[in-house]
């Protein structure tokens, strides 16, 4: 099955580049930049990944990100992910990055985006079309988000969209309505995390107030039948991340995940890796884990891969070429 999944051309639409920081690279960058870590070995770092919820994950996530200091660090981080993505059959990667994670600790915005964009540009050599989506942190203020967006607009040619991430509880999308109106006014695509920890109402707010084109996660959409019907009828993509949901205990076991039910109901479901270094698997690992736990057929997997391409912000010509590749891979 793994070889079959790897052979399927696919898009990854929910990947946080900071969440792809593997322990070995973390140690390399810490030594390069003389950053003191409380971990001395790869094994100690992996042991620290025993978080139990979104907030405890975010704590170690931000600690790890502290080793990222220079443009080359951000390039190396993105290049490591893109190399792995290419080997996993990813044709299109729409990569989230969290500038506030870095600017809040004194790393210039220009440093972050220059390194990431250079890697994304070089990804064509790997056969991957890669673009950046600037994500704002919802646990910080809407005013801080707007300042970050304004910084991002100075690099309008390097980003294709704006997203909303970080801990959901008590931070509804409505807080960021003005930020996303500004982004849309600049012609940027809009996506938002909603319905992971937060209630279905957050999904509705993301659609109605932010005008999100995709919902990242969206696991709790089933709790509101009218909302589910809308998501299905309007063909709103859900960028689901099975291993993330398991690790953060959104579901107790993968067999409980609603991905298959949503797929069978007609929802546009995609499979992604979220923060793969922390959640134990990249995109192929997520496809395989979901397939085994939910009894997804080869046809289901091909349908999901095709849906990921259709839900991407790639050009129509790119999509057509990759969809044709999916058809060829399933003959």
C-alpha cells in the first residue's frame, strides 16, 4: 500500500513548515547558532514530544523553533521538507509559515520569508510546485496579526495566501475579520483552522466572516448537520490530518476518525501531515494510517489525492496535468 500511495501525485495543503523541524536538524541548527537547548540528543527531543493536547504541543513547538535564526536556517528547514515531499509523490505544496513565531523573538520578517521563498523557488528542481501561505497566530491579538499581514504585503510576490492557526479555544475567527478582509482586498487566498478543538460555529465564522476557501481540519463539522450539508454542497475542502488528530487526542483512535464518513457523504476531504516531525508521520504515513484504520480502498485514496490537487491554488494547467498523472497511476 505504501508504494501505491507514494505513486499517487498529490498536493499537501496543510503543512506547517516549523512543524517539520526534525530533532537532528534542530540539534544541528542549535549548534550552528549557539542556542542552548534543554535536550542533548535526538532521543531526548523525541521523548519531549509526549504532549497530550494542542497547548502542550505548542509549548515544545515554539521552543524548538527558537533554533531558527538565519535565512539559511529557514532555507534548510524548508528544503528538508520539500525533499521528503518530492519522494512522497507531492506535486504541489502550499506551505504555512508563522512569522510571528520568529519576529516575536527578534528574527526579522525578511530573514524568515527570504529563506523559505528561496527554497520554494528551488523546489522546481525536485518536481514540486511550492508556494507560501502566511499564517497569523490566533492566540496573539488581531492588531498584531494586522501588523504581520502588512509586513507580508511588502513581499506580496512571495505569498499566495493568508491562514489562521494556533490554539482555537476562546479565539474565534470573528476576531480576525478585518485582517482577512485586508488580505482578500490584496487578492490573497484565504484559509483558516477551524473545528479542530473549537466548535462547529468557528467553521461557520471562518466561512461567513473570513470567507475562507478551505477549512483546515474541520473535524467537528459533523456536529452541525446544516453546516455539514453546506460544506458538502459548496464543495468546501477540508484539509484533514489524521495522525495530528490522533496525537492531540482529537480522536482516541484512528478508527474513530470521521474522515471516511465525510468522504462517503460527499465532502471534499484531503489528507495532510500538519506538523509531521512532531506527530509521527509525513503525508504518505498519514494516507497509510488512515487507509488501514478506516478501510479506505485504493479508489478512495486516488479520489483523495485528486481532491487535494483540485483544492489547491495551483493553475488550471498544473491541476490538469497532475490529475492526468493520477489517472495514469491508477490504471
